[in-house]
């Protein structure tokens, strides 16, 4: 995700965590769903981009 989003690994992790927490998803489950194509990684970026709770 860091490479795709052109951000640091820490920032990518924060975005993923910010998406997972309010949805009560484990990070490993979220990662699997992104890899499988069940969740759009770009949607994660857009949804956490302006959410101050995710930072």
C-alpha cells in the first residue's frame, strides 16, 4: 500500500488501521480482503484521507 499510495510505510499502516478500527476488522483480515479484491484499496485511501480519527 505504501508503494501504491506513494507514502511511508507508517502512513500506509495508519490508513489501514484507520479503516479497520471503526469497522471492527482485524488488520490481517483487511489485508486479505484487499489482496482478494473484495475491498478497494483506493477507497481506503479516500475514506481515511480527511478523517482526523485515523491519524
